[in-house]
C-alpha cells in the first residue's frame, strides 16, 4: 500500500475539498459527496506490483486481483484494470461490474461461499478462475466439468488453514469455525483435500485467505505457509506438479490512525519471502486479492454541517454523513474508528483551538455518530466534516436507513497551482429513484389487487 507520502495525500485531499466547494460539487444543495484520489490509487497499484516483483523469480505468472467488494464502482475497477490489476468477484453483481469495467475473464477470479449452479456454469463458460469452497460445491464442478470438458477456467479449492483470528472477529477467516473453505485441521479434512486433487487432474489451484483488517502480518504469513505446505504435499503425492498456482488472498490491514501508510506491500512481500521462500522461486504462479489496502487511504467522505448545537455541555455538529455511508463505524465504533478533518465553509482546513465535540449523522437514531468526544477545531454551521480513509467499504456500500440517498462520487486529479479536475464516478441518487426502488409500481398491490384476488409474484 502506498500512494505517495501521507503529507502528499493530505495536501491533495485539502486541495480537492476546497475545489469541490468552489466548483459547486459541495454546498447547501449538495451537502454530501465522496472523493477519490486517482493519483493515490494508481500509486498504490504500482506499489503492490513492484513489491511482489522484487521478491518473485523472473517470469513467474502473477495476477493481482482487486477484491471488487471493497469498491463496487465500475470506474474504479476500470482504473485498477488499466493499472495492471485484475478482479476478484464474489457474486453475479460483482462479476457483471468487472465485465462492464473491461476486466478480461483470464484476469478474473470467482470466490464466494454460496455459488449457485448458474454462477458456476457462467464462470466456466467464460473461462473465469473458480475456487470451490466446500465438498458440495466441488461435486457441482465435477458435473459441470464432465458436461463441458473444454472449459479454460483454472479450478481449485479454498482451504481454511485454521491458524487463528485477529482483533476483529467478523473479519477473521482462518479461525477454527470460519464459514469459508475446507477446515484443514478438522478430522480427515486434509486427507480429503489431497485425495480430491489426486482424483481430479483438472484441479490446479489452491486458495486460502486468513482475514483482513485486524490480522497481524505474521498470522497472514502463517496462513500462506500452511497453504504452501499443502500444495507441496499434493504435488509430492501426485508425483507431478498438479497444483501450479497459489491464491494467497489479500487482507493487508490499513492504518486508520494517521495519514501514514503502515504496513506496506513491500513489508508484507518481504515477510512472505522470509517465511515461505519457496513461494517465490518460480515453481508456482501467484494470485493476490487485495481490496481495502488499495483504496482506503485515497477516499474521503465530505459532509456539510447542517446544524451546530450543544447537548449536556458538549458541542454536536449535525452533518449529512452517518450510518448510510459509514455503517461499520456507526454500529461498531470501537473496531472501525474514523479520523475526522474539519474544513470551513469555503473548504479550507479549519484552524483554531481543539474543542471536544461529537460529529453526528442525519439518521433518526441516537447512535448515528461518526465521532464521539473528538478534539478538533470547532465545527460550526456551514462548515464541512470530512471522514478520512473511506475509499473502501464506505460510500460505495450504501445503507438505506431513513431512505437517505446515495451520494455522488467523484474522482479527482491535480492540485496546487494546476488546479483540481473532477470526473464523475457515480451520480447522486434522486428521490424518484428511491421511491421506485421502494416499489412504487406495486403501490396498490396490498390494498387492491391482493384483496380482489388478482395478486401475483411477478
């Protein structure tokens, strides 16, 4: 993970917030927007590629596949595709987004714990790589491979090395009872995996993912080491190189405490090369699936302060950014705290003494808070509060509490004397669209047609 120094990113962000106000992207009528730093995203993609190139034998096939779940926005996926990054998808919707972004099938990986027969059939028809999550899914692949033996899809099994969890249980995918993959330490499971490969020469990949935010690098490396050891065992027992590619997942954690980039892709790649040296000697192709670490530091949610009030002697800034764009932070603030930057009504960094205050969102429940008891320059009516490090899993994952509209998202480039240029990534959701999604066309279905016996599920 990179994207220039923290100081450079902060300067670009400040320029973008000011320019968004000056250019009318933010204001009384447009009080909420998501901003993406295109320069930073490109630099992160380059840092990922160079980090693994530095430790991998020349000529080794390496696919860095962006976890589309981190930012399901077509323009973002295309930006990363043009920066040399493929796509890891986990649903029909994410696959459609990747295809719309122009990501070719051979640079796409399908991972999901609940793939339907139709999803598997489509993936095999397109030549997309598939990692089977469990024995029942492998049985489905057996039938599909027999009926369509000419598929070019690389196929493998996802395993759970069961090496333990990190500080956020919900994001720890290598615990004893994780829902993902075949649990290797369960009785008989390892032998079942080996036999599955020996019985199916078309199984050529092995996949594992230890977790993401809250997982220490040493635990991530241990999960990769366990997966590598299993691949070596399979190949030894097969008497040939059957497993030719290891998909080591992603999960590099992000520092949400400052503008600094820690850990880096280079640090992780070096640790892997020390822990699992055989991983990089050219005998195995590699796939990675990073998401949050590519984008988090390069996104900002900016919200206008609609009202500034006081409760119990504490100032409260009521903004337009809350649970609808920062769901994890609102419901689990201890695990997902966000830094908040204060800007004045012209979009300039606000100065003044720190004041302990709350930053609230617009939703109608008391817990809709972006920050509690946070010390920063006092936010006043007409100012802007910016939630930092929100480029992944925030404004692209809208939660429609109170039927609040999805905000517009813009990418930006430039800054300083050259000025900031914006490009639309997604327009703001219109109220009419909210009503349509809420079933406007079926407005009479429960009071009219159903009672007259003319109801229908179509």
